[in-house]
C-alpha cells in the first residue's frame, strides 16, 4: 500500500500497480483539540479519496472543519485518529522531519494571505522550496523562471512582494506551489483576498494547471470559485455532508476558458 | 540544503532589521573588547611592576626598618607579623648594623640609606623628589648607571660634602636640556653641587624611579634627617645564588644585635625575587579580577542575543510557518536561526577584538596595556560559543513550532 519516497526508491519499482492510486486518501479521520470537557471535535470521522488529475473544491462555512481538513491534507497537522495517505504514503508513521520532506515533495500550498516571504524577490520566493529540496542554484533558477512564466509573471521576477498587486502575489504563490511538480496543489481560500478580476485570472491559472494534469484541492466558501472544480464536497460540523461531481476526473474543468464576468 | 544557502538566509534575516542587529552586536563588541583590553591592562601593570622590581638588581637584598613593637605598622612579611606584645624596644637600624652585616660571608657591599622627600630648586624651577643619603656602593646595588658626570666618592661621604647625583627626571625638571653637572641646586634651602646624572630607569609601579636625588649619607643625616634610624640597608650579595643564604645570615645577625625574636622584629628583609613573587601574585589577582568583570559584560551581551533572537523568532513566526509549509525541516530552521545568532556574536567578537587591540595602544590610568596573545582567540572563540549557546534556545523554539499554528499567527 505504501510506496517509498521517490528519492529513496529501493528495490524494483511497482510495475503493475492497480490503476490510479488516489493522491489523497482519508480513512475515518477525526481531529480533536483540547481535552475532557473543553474538547472540540473539529473532524468527526471523514473518509475521502481524491484521484490523480481531479479538481476538488471543499466548501463549508467557517467552523465547519474545512481548515482542519486542509491542515491534515497539507501535512501541517496530524489526525487524532484514522488514517491519512498522500500519494500512497501513510503519514501517521512520519516524524516532523519526514513530514517536512513530504510537504516539500508532494504538496504545493497556496494560501489566502499569499504568504510570500517579504524582502525576497518573486524569483527567490519561487526558488525557496527547491532550496529546501537541495537543488543546485542553476537548476533552481531555471525551474523557478519556468514556473513564473507559466503564471504570466515573466516580467516581474525581480520584484519584491510589496511591489506586486494582490493578484500578482497570489500568482507568485501558485508558481511556488507548482515549481516542485507536487502530487497535489492545495489552495486555502486562494481568492479570499482578491478582487473579482484577479480572482478570475487566478482561477483561470488553476483551470489550466488542472488541464496540464495537476491534482488540485481548493478550500473555499464561495460558490462561483467552487464552480470551477470537477467535484464539490460540502463540509459541515466536521463531517462530509455533500459530494457532488460536476464532471469526470479526466474531463476538462467545467469553466475552462470562460470570459470574466464583469461586475 | 547547502550550508551556503543557510548562511545566505541568515544574512538576509539579519539585514532585515539592521539597527537591532547592530545594537545586539554592540553588546558582544563591548564584552569582547573589554576582555581583551582589561586583561591587557592587568598584564601591562603586572609587567611594569616586574620590570621595576627586577631593575632593583637580582643580587640586592634590602633590610627595611619597620616600627616593630610600636604596633601601628602592619609588617607584611609572611610569618613575621609586627609583634604588639614585644618585650624588646624597637631599635633603630644603624650604621653599626650595616658594618656588622658587611662581615657576613657572601656579601659584596653594604649601603646604609636614609630617605626623605625634599624640594629641589634651581633658579626658578623646582621639583619635589625623593632624596636618598647613602654610600657610593648604593649605585651598583640599585642597578643605577650614569648618563653624565660621576658618582660621589667615599671621601666625599666621609667629609659630608654637599654633593648630589640627580635622577634623570629630576635633572630634566630642574635644568631642561642644559647640563646640570657642576651646577648648584638648593635642597631644602641648602646648596648642593651636582656631580652626576643617572640614566633613565623608567616607571616603577606607582612612583617614578627617576625623580630622585642621591647624596652622601653623612650629608643628608647632618642637614636633613638627623642621626636616628636608617630607612634601609641595601646589601649586595656576591652572586644571585647566594641571595637566600645571605638573607638568612642577615636576619640572624640583626636578630642577635637587636635582641629580637622573629615575632617582634623591627626590620624586614626583602629581596627582588620575593618582591617579584608577591607583586606578580598581586598582579595576577588584579588581572583575574579585571577579566572577570569583562567576562560578566560578555555574559550580559550573550543574554542580549537570547533576548533579541526570541523577539526575532516571535516576530517571524509566520515566516517560519511558511518555510515549514513549503518543506523546511526542523534542522534547517534550527540551522538558520543558530547561524543568525552566531553571526551576530562573531561579528561582535571580531569588532570587539579590533576595538580591544586598538584600545591597548593607549595608556590607561598610567598603565601601558600589554596584549595577552591568548586572550584574543579566547575572547573571539567564547563569543562564537555564546552565539551558539544563547541562540540555541530561541532557534530550538523556532525549529519546533507547529506549522499549522505558525501559519495562523498574526
């Protein structure tokens, strides 16, 4: 079931593995905070599989547990009970150091607040995950430039975050998320701090990334953002209450290439 | 992740808050600088005392008159505290004592001496100097050499002539660059003819060994001090090897003559090597004390590093969260913040060494500091360790932050 990390591949590669191992697999995951009377049940047994190439929106009001889900899917936090596998790796057996490596290799994050590191150029921000992966400078540079070109920021590579608009900062964050070619791009309210126009541009980037084969999980409470996904999952009170498929995992994203709706 | 990359991140972290980094560095700079400088001051004063003592002459033994049974004077010779319940009256140290000592085996010369502080004047200039009355043998015993003229003679001692040999500083103070030999100076109003000028000996601890004047014993006793006790008797042994034996002989001879026991002696016998060991142990204590004060300021600088790194880690909690989210391992975060702290302390240490070494070029409260070479790598090394030690706690805190919490931090 589990597969070793790519760099430590030992023994024969799995040849005839069953078709399409899920990128994410949650089995009866619960998460509680605090103890005894003050205990908060953030997740009450969530089971979910996301296939490679899928484009999933997780919707829910604040307090529904979607942020906790995002933390667990992003390996930023560990489940209290249940099992979570990413790209076939069971995270319950991993220590802090190994979780960091999984985040680096398997996941690309896009946050609501952009979360670029200040006083570092766009290019340096995008290179950062590659630095932590141990790549050499020339290779880092090459791949970070390619990623920035992909999100349409070829001309702003040397700009610092504060010199960029919100939309541009978020596209730098997307470039940083995809530069390691992760199994999963995980976006937490990516349009939450953007205006309509920038939101549309960003969703367009996500749509095109999905077409290119990237698996994307979006966490949002906006219906028109969720409408870009192929599958929409509703979360409420720490449980999945809805799972609606808009289009198949191998189909094109439903809103691909649609013109922006002008307010 | 390469060390060079970690180093670059650390530099960027420091550059983000230049004023704060500079002030923290200043704390270490002052600490390291004061260690280097104060140890040099201690060492310098110890060396100048040692030089002064060794200039007394290795073969010289000095018998110093003490108040003995008067009980008011603290005799400092180990094992012979001034007796306060003595039966014998304290006796004067006399020329007869000196003559008795001259009979002792291994003694080359004996110079009884009186000393007083007098005002010397020549024309309009005057100078307060220490005036010693003794024999011509006093000069070689004290390692004095002439720069002009000659010493006074035994004949002049016997006839109590008003002649004087000036120390180099006294000569300069009175005559400037003119040649004093043959001139007449007034000592306490009495005219003395200058017959010679001594070569410069240099400072001896607190007083200058050059601001002196030496005249025949008889003259000084006649005119100034009277015929009471001698202040001291300078005995010169025939060789340095005999100093300890001669010292013992002197003590027993004088004990006999003064009917003393060692518990109520009215004299003390000193030689250069015993003075030297006393002085160097004093100087050592002094150096250790100064070094300890400086080390405390280094410690305070180190606590400054902990403080500022804690602030930095708290301030950059979110950045740490981001770095962890995109794959920084705890080890890499630890390395980054430890490198920042160590850079702060090592830059401070390097500048401190520089400041300390520059400081040693100046004379400080009359002491010419002499840098102890070992203190430089030691102070610098300790400053680097301080960065590691005092930066360890904040860096560890950063390394083990929970990424989910760190990202949520506002």
